[in-house]
């Protein structure tokens, strides 16, 4: 185990992973051994190993863009089914050298972790061994250890998780009263009364700025993403050299941001990040709206045309036939989901193509990560990866000059109930995974 040096988060996380696995074989196998005991110590500062961590977000990237780099071979991938000790609610993965670490989180917050390498899975320990029920996980892997990022304060919201601010050793998290708190060296180092949405995910960029949804309201009580509270503002916060609100974008009229986070990515190729949200009200329903960081509205897609109809924004990637950056979404995923692709062009957000028969969300769930983008078939063009309507098949869609076509499909082997997780190995090969309602983790292994 590497000696640790700098401070990161709040619980004692000393968990050894197996030092070696058996030589690679021809068929996938699962090995179970009693994992090391993972007990939570009293709240204290936690040090970062010399090797900076690889993080695993359920939404793939710190900026909320569910786009995975690397290449897979899903049409010909080998399948590994791992029997879990319960029904999973969340799944998270991170690279670990030539393999990867996978952690399932159950409805009661209990966790179960595996190291996957050479088409074999070995159960390992991970700490903390339990999260608040329903809380999403954030995984870190460094120096031969795997751990979940736990809140450093009992006042932290149990509906979201802290985020690291780059490699600074600092954490940002939301408290239940809506304050945004920065934590460093085992103590609070900054606080801002931003009035955060209780279940807001914190997006982070390369400058350790934080983007989040704020000022919750029940003025549009559709309630499909966990509760009837939705944000009426988007807030951008600088965290260095000190904590400062840099920009607040108010949502006009009786509309809200219907979701728990923006996508913060460069959609138009100008080298600057845009802020992408789903805006909804009771008259027009949902539309995708793009803002500049300065608060200017850059474009909006078509509205559904009636209330209680939602659009699920998923990922920005070079989906276009010639590598153009586009946004992928699923319209009304609960009632005949329709995948769509948008392009931001000269002040307009243009809906280019649609295809029905898919889904990416279960109504009432805070899990908005049941879809992602990536080149999972290795052809050089990323696909939008979602599910069929029954959550029994993973379905990948490719943009073409004429619209959208199926790229590949693969059976889940049951019903998917977690987010889609993905991890790249040291060679850039992608492994995809999902948890099923029968208590099985299914992995499609990179080669």
C-alpha cells in the first residue's frame, strides 16, 4: 500500500485490493473470497495517495457529460455475469491499471465491490461499506486502494455526493440547508448560501469551478425525477482563490430546470463550455435550452407543447456523420421514448433527427444516468447508448447523413435497474456494465 500524503475527504478508507489475479484465461470467471473488513472510523481528514485517483462518476465525467472516451467491441464482447448479494440501485466503475473496479450500491445503501481483470472478477472490500439509502456513489481508485467519497459532515445532503475540486485535496458538497461548502485539511474552508436543490449534482470543470442547480420551487410539480422540487436558477461558483458566486442564471416565468444537473460541455466547438438544461413549465412542457456561462441564452430546441412531458438530455459527443458535436436526448422516456440529436448552429438549437422505441429513465427516480455516449463498437464514431422500452436490451444508435440507425443491440439477460456504467482499461478498451433486478451485475468486457 502506498504511503498517503494529502488530504481529500472524511472517512477512513484503508482497503487493500488483491495484489494479483490468476493468469488470463479463455472464459470469464468470478471468484469470491471474504473481503477485508471495512469499518468507518470517526470523522477525520483523509489523505490522498501519491498516485492521483481515477474517479468513477455515475454520470461519467465531472462536468456531467455522459460521454466515455476509448473504444469497445460490444457486438463481440464477452459477457461476465456476477451474482450480487442484493438488488442493485446504483453502479459505478473506475479504471485500475489493466483492469477496473466495480461497485454496486443496494437500496439500503450497502455496497459490494469487485476487481475485474483478465475476464475474471474477484470480490474486494471498499469503504465506507454503507452509504445513506438512495445516495449515489462516487468511486476513487488510487495506489492499490478503492474507496467511495463520503461526506465529511453529518449536515451534508444524503441525496447527492461530494466532489473533488481537481487535485487540490479539497471537496465541495451541499448541506441540507442548501449551502455549498468547501472542505480542506479536515475542516471547512469556505461556505456560500446558494440555496442548492437538495439533490443537485455538483458539476466541476478544469478550473475547479462548480456549476449547480439552485433556488428550489414546487411551482411545476411534475415530480418525475424524485420529488416535486425543481430548480429555478443555475449558479456558477468559483472556488479559487476563494469561494465566490460568479454567475446566476434565473429561469423566467413559471418554468423550472427539470432535472438535477446541467450538462456543462462545449456544444458548438468554440472552445468554451455551454450550460445545457431541460426547462419545463405547465403550458409548453419541456425544451432543451443552452446558455453561455455569462448567462446569455444561446438557443432552445422545440418544446413538447404541453405540460407533464419531459426531455432527458444525455450527452454531448461528436455524434455527427462528419464528427460534428451534437447533443443526444430521449423525449418522453416513460411513454414511448424517442431519441433525438441536436446541433447548436448560429444561435439556433436545431433538432436534426429522431427515432422511437427507446428509454433512459424510470419515472420517479433520481437516477438520470441510464444512458451514455461512447464508441462502444470501435468504428470511430460514438453511439448514443440507451435501453429498449422494457429495459431488457441495451440499444446503441448511430447518426447517419439520413438520420439515425441502430448500431448494435445486446441482451441484458433480465431487466436493467441501475445506471449504465463504463470503464476504460490502460489500453483504452471500454467495458460496459449494468445491474439487473434479479441481483446480477452484467459486464460486457473489453478486449
